[in-house]
């Protein structure tokens, strides 16, 4: 297993369990300490600083992106496991970075409309980033989100070209 943050191999059993190595865990702890007790919305826009997820003192999850689209989890966002809360968080992040315009194909969900691309990729984004995020939260830089999207858009384009 690799660290969800830096993607280096993990060998320590506790690091493997948490999905993050000791160096990244220390950096994450510092980054999260900057947001604890403050409204995560004040952390900055997601397109600039990336996704910030923190667990408030009462255990409530808090992020710097609103839940505009709900398909899997009417109860709200979550992370750290494979479930409906992380799936909706992934869908909302991708819908933000892949907005609807006059050239995009859309996908209708129960509460809203997202691009087909956001819909197609959100489960993979959840697996790659949100399932392994520590329960206390994490920070996913905007550059990493954008690079992941570009890589997956390229893969989708290759599939379209080969299938005609």
C-alpha cells in the first residue's frame, strides 16, 4: 500500500492502517491545526488551495466546498471509507472543477445536473483520494486535483478514440 498523500510505499503497520506515512501525517497534523476551530469555508477557495476536510471537535465533518449535489448521501459529506458520504464529496469536487458549459454533456441526478465527465469519474476520485483520507481529515492540493482530472480526461479520450 502507498501513502495517500505522497504515494510512497508504506511499511509500518500503523501507517498502512491509516493510509499515510509518518512524515505526511506530521505535515497533515500541522495543516489541519491551521483550520481547527475555524470555519473551513474561510480556508480559501477550493480552486486555489484545494480540498480541505477537517473533523470539528464534536466529530462533524467540515469541508471548504458546499454540498450542491446530493445523489448518494443526503446526510452529508464524509471521508476515510468507501461509502455514500465520500462518493457525494467526490461528485461535488469534480462538479466544481468540471463545470457545465455549452459544450458539455450533462448527467441528471436526483438533486441537480453535473457533467457526464464528473459523473463518470467521481467513484474513481473517491477511491484514489477520499477512501484513504484519515478520519481527522486532510488537504488535497488544487494542483493534485487538476492533474488527476487531466490524467483521467486523457484516458477517457483514448477510450473514446479506440471505441469509435
